[in-house]
C-alpha cells in the first residue's frame, strides 16, 4: 500500500470539509487535482474511502480509519518540526484549542498574551457547545480542550484551571432586584430562560436545582449566552449563567445578579487532553501559559476573568 504525505493531508482536508471543493479551496489546489489524488489513494487502499449522498460527502469505515491514522501521522510530523525549531531557537507552528462557548469570554484574552509572546505561532480556536468539544476530544482533533464538565467515558488527563461560578440573573427592574436575600422558593413562580440541554452550564444548573428539590418553570432554552442575556433584559424571565459571561457593568446591559441562597454554584473549568497524548512543544508551552494565567487571575480581588 503506497500513499504520499501530500495525499494524506489532502484526504484530511476532505474529511474535515466534507467536500472536495472545500478541500481544494483550503489546500490552494484545483478540484481536479484533489479528485485525482483521492482516486490514487482509494486504489492504493483497495476500498472506497468516501461516498456521496446527494451533495453530502460521507466517509466510509475505511475512510474514517484512514483519517484517524493520517491525523496521527500529521500530528507526529508537526511535533517533530516543532522540536527541530526549538533546537534552532525558533518557536513556530500551529496550536489548536477547542473550548466550550462560555469559555470564549476569557480564553481569547489568554491566547492574545500568548500570541504576543510567540507571534510566529498560528492559533486555531474552535468554539463549540459541550457536545461538539467532547466529539473533538474523542477524535483527538485538537491539542488542548477547555470545558467545565469533563466527560466520564473518555480516558483523559484533567487539570483544574479556573473557578466557574454560576449566578442567577434578572432584569434590572425586576421586583426581586432590590431584595438583599432570596431563597429558591421565592423564584417558584418565575419563568426561566436556560441554556440548551447538554451544555455544561445547563448540566450544572439542573444538578443544583435537583439537589435543592427545585423545579424551575422553563420558558425558553437557548444555545447562546448573548441571546439569553438579551431575553432576560427584555423581561422574558430569569436565567442562570456563568459569571464569566457577564460584563463588569451589568447595569449597562439592564441586568442584575440576584442574591439567591445556594448561589453562586461553584463549578470549575478544566484543561483536558487524551491520556497518553504526546503534547507538542507549543502545546506544552501554552499549557504552562494557561496555568500561569490562571494563577494570576485567581489573585484578582474581583475574582472575575
């Protein structure tokens, strides 16, 4: 079986883009060139690698196996290149980080300070909901992953990163906004706008409510923190969100945090990667940068990232 490194990289692009045209575009080659290389690769393997269902490209089991193998080979070569660059006194290459959507409020700033220190490093930041990040982790598509609730069914390394407190928010003019102390029972008649099921915020929120015997009246489920904040400020209900997703001047957003007993719910962010994965030199350096940034942020009086 013969396959060139170029063919494997082209096939990985096809597997990621799920499109021959898309792979040609990102690889800066013509579509006929990609098709020809895929034809030669398929003949070398001896089994179909993909199939077209309408306009959708789906990998076959052989294609999935090849993509996994090709990804490991490309990553190993990238690690070698980074090691050679390090020996030459250079730091360049690509860093791929996958984070859940709520982490987008602070991870880009940490990446910014890292990029200023290492301007020749290319950053690929993948922001998804928890299910998307877990799928990436399962397929080993990124270098590092950040989320609040690590999956239990994947063998992973987990490093505690930052506190992730969840708070109850309400419109600034809500009747309960002036109260100095509230119990969950005081919210029994309120409508809630919560994150979609499966998100880390929703999972932690539901677990806390169950532990308190509280059954919220859920009016809406939304997949965006920004959409939830707009809905709350518009008077559609209360919500539970990560404090990291709130601005330092809540009154500008017409929002307030309610002093509800049992809140904030104290969760944590975690840095994850598959157990046994050999981190590239760049990923190792970024891991050290994350840990140093977390230590600095924990010392801030406000506790806010």
